[in-house]
C-alpha cells in the first residue's frame, strides 16, 4: 500500500526540488507554529516520515469543517500535505460511493490496523437517539467504536466532534456527545472551532506526519501550539482595552476607531485559538478585525454560555473566577467596564422580572 | 473575479486611531535592529515568521513601507512562486511565498548575508550534474 512510502519519496515523485522541499518545510514549520530555527529539524523528520493512512469519518455535522479545510489559503503546501498522507476514506471527498466506498474503508482499516490516524468531524448521538445519525445503515456510535479501536490516534475536527458542539446545545435533542466522551483508551487530539482555522487543522496533521507523535495538549485536549494563548492576549485591539477605550455599539465612533469589543460581548479573554495571528480568508482578516467580537467557538459548550452580545462579566460564560482573572489582567479601566457591564446585567434582570 | 482582493470593499472610518496603539510594526522593527546587530557582531542569522505575530490593520503595510526596497530582488519558482527581496537595510531580506491564487501564503523577514533558499542545494546540484552528463553522453564527451 502507498502508505509505506516516505514523505520525501512522495515529494520527489512530484518533481519537487530540494529548494522546493526546503520551502515546503519552512511553510510547514510556520503552519505548525514552530520557530523558523526548527526548519532544519522539520526537513530531516519529513524526509524520513512514513506516509500515514488516514480515515476520515463525518458524523452528525454540517460539513463546514471540511469546507473550511478545502478552502485553506496555502493550497500548494496543504495540497502536498494531503498528497503526503494516504487519505483512504472520506465519503464527501472520495470519488467512490456505495459499497465500493465501504469496501475501500474496510480494506484500509484491515491493512493499517493499529496504525492509521482517525479523523472525525461531527458529534455522536447516543442513547435512544443513536440511530438519528447513520452511514450505510451503521450508527455513528457503532462506527466510532469499531474504527476507533484500530486507530493509532484520533483527531477530532471541529467543536462538534471535540465536545459535542452545536448538536449538543441545550436541549440536546439527540443526546449528542463528543469523541472523548466515548473513546477512553486512545490518544485524542481535539482541534475545535466552528469551523477550525484551516491552517490549524493542517498544522496538526503536519505535526503528526513530521514527528509521528501527539503534540503537547492543553486540559481540553487541544494542541498548545495553536490553543496555548487566548485571543485577548494576542488581539491587536488589546492596547485599547488597557486604556479603557471600548466600542459601545457596533457603529459608534469607538467601533470606527477600532476600540476594544469587550463591552459588546467579545469572548476573547476566555477563548483559546489562533485566529488573532493566523487569521482567515488568505490571512485577510478575522472576526475581531472585521468588527465583531469573538464568540468563543473553540471552547466547550460555547453555544450555551449566554448571548454572544453580553459582556463576559454579565453573561454566563465561565465562572466569576475566570472573568475576574481576565479583568484583573487588564487595567483598572477594564475593571470599570466589568462593573458597568454587571450594572447593565442587573438592570436587564430587573426589567425581565418586571 | 476569482480572488478575494478583487472584491470591492470600501472601508469607512469615522476617525483614525493612534497607530502606536495598535502597532506591532515598530516593536518588530526594533527586533530586526537587534537581529541585524547580532549578524554584524556575531555572524548569527535570524528568521522572523511575520505570520506568527498578531498584526492589526495596516501593520504589515507599515512594516513593509518602513523596510522599503533594496538592491536585490529574486523570484523563485518551486512549489509556487516566492519573491525574495532585500530591504533598504542591507542584510534584511523579505521572503514571501505566494499561493496559487497570488495571495501571500507565508512571509518571513530573514536577517542574514544571503537567504539560504537562494543558494543552490547540494542535492539539486548533484542531479543537475548527472543530467548534464547524460545530455552530453550521446556526443561522446
């Protein structure tokens, strides 16, 4: 099977010169959030890396994650990443369908048992609702258990696969859960986001491809390289927060001057992701730069943590300690904003009661 | 229209915020100055991955404007186009890898005598030697 080739072999078969290879390694190191000084190590590792078999199973999902990935902005490099892995099954992308597709899946699993990388997007319905999400007559819970057993590791693509996501949102009509709620005996790398940043997805694949290891993860199972810092700390609007300069509405003078969106509900202070540096749409912009606060889509249960437009201090997001810590990290002006927001919350609660 | 940059977007701004408030261009220029000093004093090169730094609107342009254009510009065509140019400060190079739609996929500032990607690679040279020898073989040389 092609999976036995090294990545170096694959690149050479594509006519890639050594100079092109070094360029590929520089871009890959950047994608993995490694410092440029690591390019040499990346080159040495990629040269010898075995081409892994990858099985991608879409479950209860909207295909937004796959859309995001296939529209990533460095097709030259990311295309090569995909050429360098053996993507043996993804029923949305593959040409085969019906029984031929299922046969291809079973063949790939059998030949690579214990060694393939399992990618999952979408949540998994459970209990009496298990049958609400099926492929070819098999429930996704059944498929996850079956194909998860033979995987070397599992990568969850998107917040749904990682933590249940939108399908799990209250009242969770299908009793949806994430992969880590089902599989307890395999390494799981969570790549959340709704959808995840494309470069983060390929960066995680590149890490596995290059080093054959699981990257360092945070307490939610996310790679530290991309989820190690919160949006607020890396936000170019942070200096406005420090100075107490806040947009009060989406079209006031403060908004036009690019002031901090904290009072408009930005969840940046409690959200860990790479949007602020990697950005979206060919690196053109990201939600905060476009004038909308972060909605915290890479955090567990983000959908059920109150309105996207309530300030953190007034919403149900996190506990008081979390919010207090983020406010304390800023200036007194930030604290004043938190107090003001709590005042607003109290007023709205009184209005609701009345 | 097949590129994002082709979409006509007009940005209306009621006022201009103080650039130093959102600026990462100036700190980065200082970092480049320190790296250049290291190159001169100790011969140690530095590579900065611009994409790894949070840049606000206009930051990249401010940085590129400040670095300006130098004497050397080269184009590399391997796995897509790459533009390598020296800035107005000799020894400070800007390397931009383009994606297939013409956008910039990654951008590095390299502080070095000559960017390593410009140098011929031993593996390619060996391959070139073999190809040249093969090409000359029918002529009996």
